C-alpha cells in the first residue's frame, strides 16, 4: 500500500519480467521452426503435403451457410485498417500520459509495419503458389507462404495483448488475451476454409508472428520508458513503501 492508503499502481514492468535472453531464445525457436517449414516447402517446390490437401478437401466439402458468410466476415478483419487500429490502441493503452501514449502508439504501429515488410519479403522470396483458384471464396493476391492474414492478425493480437497487460492489474487481462488469441486463430483458419491458403501457410504465419513478437518485446523499455527514469516492477509484484 502507498502512504495514503490507496492501492498500488498496476505492475507493468519492462518485458513483463521475462529476461531478454529468454525472449531471444523464444524468437530463435519460433524462427527455426518457421525456417524448417519454409525450407521443406521450398524443397517440394510448393507442392502441398497430404494433410494440407486433406484440410482443403474438407473445407471444400463444408461450405454451407452461415459458416461461409461468417468466415468471409472474420477473414476481412485480419487485414487492412483493423490490425493497424489494434496496434494503435495497444500503444494508447500501454502508456499513462499523453506524450507517452503518442510515443507508444507510434512505436506499435511502426513495429506492425516493419513486421509486415518482413513477411512480404519472405512471401516474395519463397513464392509458393496458392491452392487452385477454382476453390476460392473471395479475392486473394500474391503468393501463399506465409499467410498474410494469419501473420498480420497474430501480430495485431499480440501487440494489443501487450497493451492490455500493461494497462490492467496482474491476472485481470487474461480473458482479453484469450479472446484476442481466439480471434487470431479464427482468422487463420478462415484462410484455409475459404480455399485461398494451404494449412502450412497459416502455420508459418503464426510461427513468424511469434518470432517477431518475441523480438518486439525487447523494445518495450524504449516504447514505454519507466516514469521519471525509475525502474518498473515486474508484473505480479507489489512494492511496499515503508
């Protein structure tokens, strides 16, 4: 408790108490898994694996309403302005004052844009063809690997979860983070259901997003510096003024 008896501020420490080396290890693990999937796919010249063909065939056989309309609506939220609005909101939630919010919002939007550039470069480099266009619902452009919607929605969900966890008290943000995770997973699954991506493209998007988010968390102290230069406490800890 503070001297006035008011409850302490929510603990919002840099990197949520995770040491930088742990974040680097996580980034390396997810990047290695992504690289393994990318190399294996490239070695097959983009030809789908048997489970990918099976998933696409299942999707083609289960396209009744209202699932078709729901999938089309959900997939639309995984690209365009929605992810950038989520990144902007993440920055606004993360900081406590007007100047800090502007800095954090600019940082989260730039992180999302930079990650998008990485994803686009990898997509052009690997140049995996999409599934046959005869089975598409909606319009799709560019190559298939990794899935742009899957990568973008996972990045946006991760950034907004970071902003939520910085705003709320420890433990109370978990339902919101779970909801964001379900949204990102749902967007990814719609890409297979709508016939515009192979399942491996979606998995690759999630792995790439996880690796980039782990690296982005290293920037936490730069995006939202501690107030007055003080070191913040890791989440879940309570400081006691004696």
